[in-house]
């Protein structure tokens, strides 16, 4: 574990402003390493590492999906559950524009614009999750119920086994 201080990001400012207790975890970011790398580096179960996925509907309206690191999103099922024709991942450039974060460092907290958030239901069963803190190689540990409180996400069941 590095002894550097955790970075100040829009996400950490958001968490502090909303008085959300969180732990900070820096690790060596690996390009395309995903949650497998962060779980290994933090020595936690990949199921507890939550991905922040930026997607868009058929009208190019952005939305965020919070999903277990070891699961994929059924975009077809997501579209059905939220009443859209289709949902697909944004390109990294579009995702950056919507959130203000670089892909690989996207956090659902402190996004540039307010974006509707959807959370996989089973995430709420975990005692603690690790989610991006707004920078590559930086996760924050938060209680999933705090996410419910501050982001007011729509709860969905769209996980596919990876």
C-alpha cells in the first residue's frame, strides 16, 4: 500500500460535503486491468469492487450503472427495466464529457452533470463496497446504503455472470 495521501477529487469533495464516511485506497493502476487488478491490489473480493459504467439510451441520454466487478450488465434487461428502447455503453470520450472523469477513474460521486444512477440490487447486500474515487488507481470504501441516500439510484437486477 502506498503511503501517499489520497487525492482530492470531485468525488472525495462530494463525499465530504454529504458527510459520507469512506476509506481511501490507492493502488497501482494497470491499463485495461479493471476490477480484477484493483481487487488483487486491495486484497478484496472482486464482487465487492463496484464498476461505474457510463451508458446511454437511444436518445443519447447518459446514465450510470453500478455493477459488481465480477459481473456484466445485460443492457437488454436494463433497457427493459428502465423503460428505454436500448442502452449501450458510451465511448470513452463521451463518458469523459458527461462525467468529467477519465475512463478508468470514473466515480458516480461528483460527476460534472447530474446523471441518473442505477445500482444492481445485490450490491446493497454487501457490508462495504469499493468504488472509484475519481482517479485511476484510487478507490473509496463506502457503505452501499450511503449510496442509496446520496445518489438515490434506481435499483435494478441486470447482472450477468462474467
